[in-house]
C-alpha cells in the first residue's frame, strides 16, 4: 500500500473515531463537519475528500456497527426454527448482540432515531440475506426486521420494563407468521 492510501485510511478512521467519541454525548445533528474535523485533527478538505456530506459518514458508521455487531451471523436466511418460529436461543443471541453494542444502542435512543431505523433495518437485512435476487424475500425480511426493531426501539425509549425472556417470546411468536410456509 502506498503512502497516500495509508494516509487516506488513517484520516478516514480518525473521522469515524471522532464521530463515535462525539456521539457519546451529542446528538448527530449537533455534530458539525467543523467539530468532527477539530476532534479528528484533520482539515475540512480532508473530510470532503472522503465524504460529500456529514450524514454519509454517519450512515457508514452505523452500517459498520451493524456489520461488527452481527459478525459471523451473515447470510442466515435459513434461520434455525423451532415450533414454527425462529429458535429462542438464536433470538436471545441476536438481541444480546444488538442491545450490547453501544453504537447501535445509541442510534436507537438518539432524537433522530426515526431517521436511522430504515438504515438499521436495511443494513441488517442486507447482512442477513446477502445478495438476494428475490424481491419478495427481501421485502418480507425488511418487514419482519422493521417489526422487531420497532419493538426494540419502543422498549429502549419507553419507561416500560420488559425482560429479555419476554422479548424473546414476542419475537419468537412474531417470527411464526413470517416462517409459516416453512413449517
């Protein structure tokens, strides 16, 4: 790798790291390009060499967070089933990965969370399905994930206390509808 590529990779990594650091205490809309550059110790021109606008960086960080949280779970369309729905053990593992990832959790609880939900769903479906040429399968998975993620958002953002076991049961029951034809 030549010096220019190495420097570009370092500056891009610095910008992502700066965003994650600022994101711990600020809402995404409060993180300006100027603030990002100051935190990352790079010039604005460096930022614009990598990204056309701030939200492009935000989406990339979110996408990478989903990939990292679910590493090793890619292309799992043939999910393990039990009693007509997704195995409870599998759901529990997924929920723990999702809820224990601080970046994903933060995206789910920030003020702009509605803006990031479709991206979260899409990243998760793309990771799960891989390159699926079947639009029916894709949108079915999108709809299923939208329901599950909306449930998680509601739990994270409300004062309602619901146990992990209750969440697992709700999602297991919900998954029976999606996988009904496979039973």
